[in-house]
C-alpha cells in the first residue's frame, strides 16, 4: 500500500517571482495599469518571462 506524502514532502511546482521581477512588474503596472497584449508581450520578452505569466500577474489586480 502506498503512503500519502506528508504536507512537508509536497513541493509546490509553481515558483514565486524574484524580488527584482516583482519590482519591475509593479513599476510597469504603476506606469500603465491596463497594458495592451502587445505591451504585455514586450514586457514578458524584456524580463525573460512568458506572456501568460505577465498576463496573469497584471490580471490579479
């Protein structure tokens, strides 16, 4: 019979954004709270992120 992993054994596959990344995203949000898709794609490319990550982050507010 297999044992279920304890909570301490379970690793969250999502990773938190680095402090620098959050700072840059916040600055972009302050400059434009409603960026277009093209602006989000450009921001993602500059930061080495995927569009989906930027889109999710900007949609959280």
